[in-house]
């Protein structure tokens, strides 16, 4: 009886042991599957977090890259606009300077034309004055020369007339003398 009881106890212990082992194995399997599932969930959560971080970092890098690209593009556009604006301003300044210089040149030409006209008028007046003065002096010289020549001619004619008159007087006196001499004798 003891032996049966012991066998029964051994069998019950064996069954209990097998059952406990089975329960423990199931518990271990469930526990292990729960742990694996928890690890899986944790890893999934970590990977989602990592993915979100990486996605955020990638997004941030993309944003930073996009901002850098936009900044570079805006800088390029601003530089292009600046260069075009500067070239347009330079062109406008060139046109304005050309216009102003052309106005100055026209004014200078006008002033120069007026100065030339005034100088021509002054020169003309001065030449007229010189011509009139020269004419007056030449006329005075001519009149003076004519006067001298006429005086010389008059003196020459006077001398001739004096000689003729003297000859006439001499002839008349001689004739009178001869006539008186003929008359008296």
C-alpha cells in the first residue's frame, strides 16, 4: 500500500510535474510571445520614433536644403535683377548725360555762333572804320598832292604868265620906246 501510495504519489508528482511543466511551458511560451510581442511593439515604437526622427531630420534637412536652394535662387534672382537694374540705370544715366551734353554743345554752339556774329560785327565795324579812316587819309593825301601839284602848276603858270606879262610889258615898253623914238626924231 505504501508502494502504491508512493507510486501514486510519484505518478501524481510526475503528472503534476508534467502538468506544471506544461503550464510553465505554456506560460513561458505565452510569456515569451508576450515578451517578443512587447519587444516587437517596443522595437516598432522605437523604429517608428526613429523613422519619425529620421523623417523629421530628413524633412528638416530637406527644409534646410530647400531654404538654402530658395535663398540661393532668390540671391541669384536678386543679383540678376540688381545687374539688370544697374545696367538700366547706367543706360539711363548715359542717355541723360548724352542729352545734357548735347544741350550744352548746342548752347555752346549758339553762344559761339553769337560770339562769332558779334566778333564778325566788331571786325566788320573795325574794318569799316579802318577803310573809312584809310579812305579819308588817302583822300586827304590825294587832295594834298593835288593841292601841291595844282600849286606847282599854278606857280609854273604864274611864272609863265609873269614871263608873258613881263615879255608883254617889255614888248610894250620897247614898242613905246621905239614909237616914241620914231616920233621924237
